[in-house]
């Protein structure tokens, strides 16, 4: 099971990223735990300078932007050991 962390204080973009990640995980039936990290010291420990941040299995993959659903799925598949082309749905 993957551990996915959404780093951010709860701003609109942080909420949007969380919703997008949840949609991709549910649509693709990916076994994952999604955790919101809202405390500034915990966010800063990942070394990002802007939120939202996306961390999969303790690897920072995005910061300061909202990646596309296809990009999120690609990262999830790579984390599961399934690299290659991806399609949603």
C-alpha cells in the first residue's frame, strides 16, 4: 500500500490537489493511504518552498503546483513498480 501525503495548510489549491489524488486513486483502484500534512514544521521537513506538495512513499514529487491526473497516475504506477505509458479510466 502506498502512503500519499498532501502537504499544505488547507488552501484552495491544497484541497484541489487532495481531491484530484483521491479521484485518481479511487478510479484506478490503487491501494493507498492519503494523509494531509498541515503543520508547518512537518511541511518544511520535506524541503519544499511552496504548497501544495505531493509526497508518495516519502518522495517529494511535486511542490507549488497541481499536477495533471495523468502525471499523478504515472507517479503512482512508478511507485508501485509499474512504469510506462498510462491512461486514466
